[in-house]
């Protein structure tokens, strides 16, 4: 099978991510004696600088980790929570019925910094200065501007100039959009991280004392003070069309800490797959496997395979809509949702034809309740940019609008922001899968004294009472961020994931099945033609859906496409290398010994890379 690049193999270490500079930075840590956790933290901070349209310091990070010494999978939750003032009544009292997709109102506590520091503190070996040094260097001296950064800034530049002047000052140097291939620096962000390091070292000596001091500088020191002051200040225009200030306060930041949690998991053949709990959408991956376990996918034709996987996804994501939320605030019946009995019954709903309904189930006999979805929002020009679209998707002027589905899939580089992903395995067998996101440069106005903006993950809350995903003070939004980890025959095997919002737990499932049923290697599975359903409501403002629409790369066999259409799928073909952003690292079963460490990364978009030796 043709692949765009080789599957990497070696025995020293592997790093794969959505940007070559982050992968190289992580690998440099492994080369200098750092472990997988040191490398992941270093690469994670670099991603904030080199992919600012996809993540930033104001965002969040969930991660799945395998510390070899512990022989177990753990979840690092770097997902911030809703402010104490964020109640349904308070937000609806502002005249808002659907949480905006941009601006300050949907900001949650920025959890990425705390998540990375927790990983470094608990399992890493390097000092804070060492892991932050590459990110500081790139922020200070500049990064090569990839085309998608330039296109994103060009798209939002009219809005920046008219409504968000602090963002214009940061992202439009000398008033102009950065040129693709040119150099762009963010010296204010560099200064922020330098100050964090300086304050941390002033409270040393000792690695742990430095990390705790850095956490204090961020969540109760000068960073928290700047965030609080900015949110309490003037209002800023958001996708509601009105101006709103923020709800975050210094107390919200001071009261939050990243956590280490137990994962959810499901067995599939000789594998066990691990995901976050239901505060993320990760369990839909597990539900799909539970449904698919009753089908003979090895014997399925290509069309039967795509049909069965797609119909299973529809059922699992319908359950996400009805049941998922932060389990500290919502009674999520996750054990029942993942049970063999429940999924055996749900499996009977999958027939030979595509089904056009959203069909949540009744785990443990409970009655599902779906949100009241808004009427479709018609985009209107505002400040030269189409409004009514939440992040990470950036709207375009109507004259340049893509074909249906394209804006949500990233098929057009001028439209889509996204997320980041990175995977690491080291020579000791430690493994990391992390999906940093949020705080995109187009999320909300840049905080001028810090050089970054807050995230808008709160747009995933509902302003309707009584739902698992209802807005509640201190609750985590039901995020789409979904790193993945799998063991094989009880041994650590695979760390993997992808950006892509709601598509993450479709693309990742397709990749996993290509390995297990197709016998492909990592790079072959990443390069294989990808597909996903648009059937269920989006997690992002304005929460639209396209029932029965199935997007496929046009490299898929035309006979397969024709059969899918005959079965009732509304198939829309996309450009040949447009769907999926996967990366992965793996350990052979006989490693250490005669086996190897392996890695692969996504060729789509010409920026993801895997490195290793």
C-alpha cells in the first residue's frame, strides 16, 4: 500500500504531533535524557506558539498517560471549569439563549498550564525553565507562518480591526496580516512565560518548589490578576452580535487545580481502549466498539464496513447528546452505556439502510432527554466576517463560503481552525497521548499584558435546566477533546489521537479499526481514505447538524460510494487529503527485546510530523 511517508521504528524514543517543530522539540528532550513526560510538556508548550490558531495558553489539555513504573493508564484532566458566577439565570439575564462561540462570556478557567505542570510534577524529571525554553525562544524570535495561520488571521482581520483592537495589535503587526512563509513573533507571550519562570525560580531551589510557585504565579498571581481585570472590564462583541464582558475572576482561577483521574475503558478483541470520563466525549469511542463487537467486520465489504461503523457512531453520539456531562454534577449512567447488554439491544437498531433519526437509548431503563436545539442560524455579515459560527471553525465572507460540510471538516484551509495532538513514547516505555486545544487566537480578545486570549469551551454548556450538560458553576463543559490509549493482550501498545472536534471519535475509531481489522501499519492506517458522519448536533455554536450526511475523501472507491448512497447515506465527497489529523506512537509486543517503538503522523495539511530513532 502506498504511504506518504514511512512508519518510523526504533528503540530510543518517538514523538508524533500536529506540527514538526513541536515534534522536534519533544525529540530533543528525549535525546538529552528527558522522559516522555518531559518531552510531552515541552512539545505542548511549543504547540501553543507554533499553532496559535489551534490552541493557546488560555486553553485546556486532557491527556492519557502510561507511566511504566505504575503499570496503569491515568487521565490528566487539564480541563478548566465554569466560573462561580456562570449560572443559567445569570447568562440568560443578559439576553443570551445560546452560549456564544466567541468572546469572554464562554470562557472557562484556562486549564492547559495546570495540566502540563501536573504531568511534569508527577512523572517528569526536568525543571520548568528547561521545558519552557523552546516555547519562549519561538515566541520571542518568531515562528515560520504556515498558510493556515495566515488564512485564519486574514479571515478574522476585519473583525479584529473593528471589534477586538487588542487582537489586532497582537496578530496584525504593522496593521498587516502575517505572510505565509514569513516570520511571526509574540514577544508579550514570551515575556509572560519568562516572568513565570523567574518567579518560580525565586521560590526555589528544588524542582517541585519551582513548579508549585509557577502554578501560583499563573492561578493566583500576576496571570490571574490580568485575566480577572480583563474579564471585569469593557464588553467585547461575540457571536451573539452583542458586547459582553467575562465572568471569570481571580477566585475562579485560584480555586482550580488539574487532577489525575481513572479512565473509562472497554475491551475489544484482544485490546482494551482507554478514554476520559464523560466530561469528555471519549466514551463514544468505547460505545462504538461495544456496538461493533457484535458484527463480523473482517468479512464485511468496504461499503458494509463504512455503513456499519457510521450507523454505530450515530447511536453512540445520540447517547452523548442525552447523557454525557461532568459526572461530579450529573448522574451519567456510564457503566450501563458501556455494558454488553445495553449495546446488544442498541445493535439491533442497525439495519441495512441509513437511519435519519437521532436515537438516544434508555440505559438502566432511564428516559433520555435531549436539549431543545436552536433553529438553524443564518449567517450575516458583521464587521466583514460572517457571524454565527463558534470556534474552532472560523467563518468566511459569504461570497467565499465553501460547499456544504466543507467549513466543518477543514476541507478548505481558509475556514477551519481545529485542535492539536501529540503522542510520545520513550526508551523506558513511558507513553503519553494528549490533545491540547482552546484559546485559539480567534477565540476571544487578546489580553494585552499577557499576549494570549481565553478559551471559549463554555459554548458547550446548555442554557437549559436539568440536562447533563447544563451550565453550572464549577462544572467542566462536555468537551470534544479525546486522546486515546490502547493495550494489546494486557500490554501497553498504542497512544493516538487527532484534532477535529466532533470528528475526533470517528476518525480515531476508523484508524483503530484499520489496525485491528485491516492489518495496516500506523502510517498506512493514517493515510487510508477517511470518512465521518455529520448526522448528530455539533458541540460548537450554533449546534447545527446534517442528518444522514456522510463525508468521504474522494479517494474512496466509487463503487463503495455508490453502494452507500443506495443504502440512503447522503454522501458528499471531499478533497482527497482533507479528513483526519491523526498521529500515533506504539510499542511492539516484544519490546524491549527484539521489537521496536513505532510512530506515524498525518500528511494532510503538510504540517504534522513524527520523529524518532
